[in-house]
C-alpha cells in the first residue's frame, strides 16, 4: 500500500494539501499511528501514516510548525493525515507551508470520516497485502526447491528469485564481494551493495549454518510485495544451493589430496597406481577432464567461490581441492550439449569476464590419465607466473622434464648444480637464483639485471663465475637448455632427500 492508494479510496474522501511528487506519493505505508503530542516521534516507526486532530497543536509560530514536521521527516513518516472539524476547522496554514517545504504529503480527513475508518482501511489493506505476499513467497520457495531438486545450479534458482522480485539480485560474501548475480550481465558497484532503506531494495542474510557469511542483496525490485517478505523463504533454498556447491565440489577430499601428492612423485608412483587414485575420486577415467589451477590466498577467497559456481554451471561433475595456496579443480561432463573443447573455451571466456584479475591456468580437456597427470603438474607450476586467466599450451617443458627424468638424469642434475650450491653456501651469495632469473628471462641480460636490481656488469661477472662452476657455456643454446633441464628436475622434487637445491627452488617458487 502506498500513499496514493489512500487518496484513491473514495470512501475516505481524503484531500491532498501539498504539491507532492508522484515519487513521494509512491512511498510504502507500513501502519497508521494516532498521535496528538508536539513530538510523537518516540512512538513512530518508518513509513507510518500519522493520524492527528491537532488537539495539542495550537501553534502560531511558523518555526514551531517547521520543527514539528522536521521531526517527522527524521523518522521517515509516509504522510500526515490531519482531521479537521474537531480542534481545527481548517488545516493550519503553517503546517501546510512546513509540509510543502519538507516534501511530506499532508492529507485532510474531513469531519464526516472517523479516524477509526481510516485506521481500519489501512489495516485491512495491509493485512491482505501481507497474506498475499506470504503466499507468493512460499510459492517462490517451492518453485526454487523444485529447481534445486531437479539438479538446477545456483544461477537458475537465483534467476527465478530475481524474476519474482522483478529486480536484480546479488549474493555478496562477508568481504562485500559479489560472487553471483542475476541477471548475470548486471553490474554492481560498492554503492549498490549498501543496504539503503527504500522501496525495491533490501538485504537478506543467507542462513548458511556454517562459518561462511553471505547476504542476498536486492536492487530495483518493482514487485508489489515487500522484497524481504517475498524472498526470505527462497533465501533458505539459495543458501542450500551454496552449501551444495561447496559439498559437491569438495567431497572426496582425502582422495584428491592423495592424487595431488602423487602427481610430482614420478619415480615412486606408477601410472597404474595414479589411475587407481583418480578413479577413487569418483571421476571417470575415460571422460575428457578439464584441469584448473588458481591462486587461493586470502585475497582470492571470494574468487574461489565464484570459480566453483562457474564450474558447476557448466559441468556435471566437479571436484575442488585447495592445496598450499592453490585451488585445483577437475571438471567432467559439459552441460547444455557442449563438447569438452567448447565447454573449456566457454569457461575460460567466463573467467576472463567475471574474474579479470584472477591468476588461473586452464589445461585440457585431457583425454588420458598420463596427459591428465602432466596437465596437473603443468597448471600448478604455471599459475604462479600468470596474472589473469590463461590456457596452458598443449606441451609444457617443465612437466615433460619432470615426468621423463630418470634416476640417472636426476643424479646428473644434482652433480651439475652442486658446485654452485657449495659456492653459495660458502660465500653467502645466490648464484643459483641468478641462473634461474637469467633462464626465466630468455637469457637476456637487460631484463635479468632489471629483475635482480643489479648492474649489467655485475650480472656479467656472476654469469662468468657460473660458467666456471658449471663448466658449460651460458651463451650457447645447448648450455642454456642443459641448465634449464637441471633446474626443472630439481624444482620438481619435493622429497627431503632432494637436498638444499630442491628446497631452495621450491621455497623460491
């Protein structure tokens, strides 16, 4: 019910005495409150219609009338309904001027209409509206529950709620970051996420029953029903969908942890054992698998949820495991009739659009277990070097070296780099780090010196010392490739027996 509805009620015979705008007459009415005191605000709530005969308002000073209306404005009174004929034959001009200046609708109740009739009318209309709103809210909740039970992902349920509210919705985490929205193309700013009182806006907490804290934010809703009443039951279904997104992607945690442990242990874990572990995660060994690695530090907690939701909206089976600050995800069974390649391209495009600053590496689809194992290693090593969403190349030298290096090659890598490690220990320098930086920057002295914040002459001296210790030429492609392979072999080792070189490289990565 809005203020204009009171004016439209013929039985009440109300007259408007202020030039109120259409927007102001569109304010919701929450209740009627009779009051005859000079300061009724302690007894008023937002959006009430104040009913008064002006018995205690025998005021001559315009400033007093202005102060009276100002107090009503502070509590957001919807309108003033002033009864004439009892204490005042006409509405006081001072009240008309004050209400006009402060944009508060001033309605006259004629003497022939009892206050009780106005109060009953408002009460009856509000009760009917509340009953209708409650019924509609439970109908919406049932619709959302049916969607969830049929396997629809969160976006479909959120779209149904947004359509019912006839507005835009967003799920916001405790940090104020939007993790899902409807329509999906809507844009949300920081100002939109503030719970501003008013028609068509609101904030509803999602009952997660866990340590996670989420809010359902409603904006620009045009439904006839109050958004909080309409969406409160559906919010429970949306909360369940969020929990489902978490549980369906993170179950089989122990198996996923074992799988990731086995990836770099190329010498100790045979392909058959790795295949058995992958099968235990519940994913199909014959299905094309998408592999994803994304940074998952404190700054990326919200993005981790968004990645889960994006995967669930495009794939039937999803597994997610966070390990040492990296979120690993595996996805199979593209939805909406897409093939694996098309689903991968669509997902990467969605990540680029929704998460433009999220370091993320997508590998696949992988069509065999050994390709999958290489892909996991490749994505995990690449993610620390990217700044946005990228797709891993079909073949990565690091993963290839790590997977094919024999025990003889590993021993040779240790012997090759041992003189450099001994020199670093004895002289408290970091020649090994210089070698890494030189190779990572394509053996370009200018870029390497800038990365290390040293002069090019200093870099030249270090490279000369490295060539003497390694007994290889760092200006030749063969020498650079040899050192690169040795470094990659040691980097792939995570066992304590790998020595200081391995631990230094893992820490530096």
